[in-house]
C-alpha cells in the first residue's frame, strides 16, 4: 500500500479504486512501524461507495505486528475472518 517506497510492478495503491465494493479491506499497522500508514479516510475515499474498509493501528507494536502484539493481532484477524469483512 506504500506509495513512497517499493518497486511493485502494479502497485495496489494505484488500483484500490478498481476493487469491487463487495471486497472488504482491512489493514493492520503497528503504531511504531517505519511504514507509512494509509489513513482510513484516504482508503474509504478511494474505494467504491459502500465498500467495507477498516484500518487497525496496534499502539504497542512495531513493523512485525503479528509478533509484537500477537494476541491483539490474532483477535483482529479472527474477527475479520469470522465475520467475512472489516469490523471494529
């Protein structure tokens, strides 16, 4: 999702508006990661109207959110997968 770093041939950030509104999107960032966070408002504005879009920021985690905040990360992933879409 980063737009200032990386060398993807067909970067997702340039195609996000093309995702069907029925495809939910959830991003999980660590609060102290070196990656640029894409604000939820930017994602929602880029997606088709009505698309489920959610950004989670784990304050105690760095870049490796799945290790740094394992229980919270797993809870979020289980919630997303269990409900079939982005959730709070």
